[in-house]
C-alpha cells in the first residue's frame, strides 16, 4: 500500500519515524512518501522524502504573514504531489495550520485522511471541529483528557492511542555526558524565532550560577554558528550537545524548558523544570484574545494540561526575565520541598498517561483499515 505522511516539526519527525517503522513492519511492501526530518529519513525501506522540516518550521500569525509566499507555495506543491502519488492513506501528524488545509483538499479529492496527534482544538480553536469531522476519516489522539472532549463534541471517528513519547523513552539507551558539575538542561525550542527570544535569558541565568553546568539541547540542522553567537566568551559553564536531548535530560538535576513537547519529555525523565515561552507580541496578543473568548485554556505546558494542575511553573512573555528565572531556579534546585512536590506530581502524570504502544496502536488502526478494504 502507498502512504503519504506529513510532519512539519521536530516532534512530528520523531513520532513520524516511529510510525514509519511500525508501518513497514505491519505492511512490508509499504511505499512511504513523506514530509519530515532526519529521524524519518533514517528509516530504511521504500521511503522518499518530499520536504525537510527545516523548510517548514514557521510558527505564529505574524511569522506566517511574513513567510506567506513560502507557506502558500508549500501548500500548492503538496496538493499536486499528493495527486501525482495517489496514496491509499494520508497520515497527518500534528502541524494543524498546514495539515488541516491539506486535509480539506484531499477529502474533496476522495482520499482517506488519518490524523495522528490531534491538534489542540479543545484549547481555543473549537470552530475547527465541524471541518475535522468532515475531512478526517479517523483521528488518533494521545492525551487521556481528550477522551471526554471528543465524546462531548460527537466525534465518533476519534480514538485514544496513548502518548508516543512513552514508546521513545522506553527504548532509549543513555550515553554519558561526562560533566563534573550538576547538569541543568536548557531546551530553548526547535525554531529559530523561539530560540532568539528565550535563550539569552537562559544564558544570563547560567552566568550567575557557575557551580552548575548548563547544557543546551542543540539541533544540528540549525548549525553551530547559530548557537555559538548566543554564548559570550566570559560564560564558561554553558555548552551545547547536538541531537542528544534525552542524554541531557537523563542526566540533569534541573531544566529550563521552552513550552512544547520538551516539557513532557522533561517530566517523563523526572527533571524538575521551569517552563518558558516568549513569542511575537502580536501573535501572543491574538492568541490570548481567542483563548480568553473560549475560556478553555488554563495552562500552556503539557505536564500542567495533562494533570490539570499548576505542576510546573510557567513563565510567559515578559515574565521570562532574570529575576523570575532566578527565583524559580532556586525552587527547583535548592528547595527540597518544591523538588519533591514536583517529582510526586510527575509520578501522577505518568500514571495518567498509562502504557506505551501508541505508534503500534495507530499503525494497526490505519493498516487494518486500508489493507482489509
């Protein structure tokens, strides 16, 4: 069978690679054409990359407007490429701004649309529900809290599969970092616009804590020059490890994490953390307006969303400053009670998420359907 997979971000590349392994195991004759990154590219078999995520990581209203020609060009190209390839199944992985536009088109053209890792429409874009019910043949969601939501909006084709990060962490084998000081993980995000806004504050924190080794989880696709320009010559306790996020987290005493999948990864590795997010002011203002109208979103980080509690501290926009980071860093490194409370909360989070096997369950849903029919 022929599969067309679209992942537009680093987390989607990770989960897409695991899904591809499972598809090729379940359907050895599978042909896969995909949009993804290095992890998906490493999967051996009848696979072909169409676009790399380095060319797709555009986030936010303003950022999209500035790159509108590129975005629209990618959409046009994707539609034509799908028609030419004529897949038996199209699998969308998160990345809703792009993927839902393609899904609307491919549904009209009669393709079977599967969605893996539901967009967070339950947070503030519930107007998308009607379109998704129409355009998505089957949706596989990964958070147990979404079960109640999809039942409440009459979405019968939505099915809970569990969180794919549990699969990835279960198979992870650590490689030592060999630092003599206690390690503090710095995960500033995977997009350049994210990094530019939060990494300087993280570096300033490191400057004041020479007794810790601050390790940036770098990405090879962004390049050494990009990261090095943020690290002043007088700051000797900051280093960059490329494509070794789990090695860093598995050996970290604490973490300063940019909001996103990384917050859940840090929680699963039981790293006490402070969550930071700083985006374009206009983008955040527009998002805040819609969120306020919907009245649905209390938190931005996955640990807090999953447990429905303020498990980890969230610093947003102007709150990401030296004074706040210092205060919260003190809590997660030196305050034993605060550390223990957060670690206990992580145990509860892991219990809520349940068992591994999301990639396998999603693959069976897709393959059993299209192969049988």
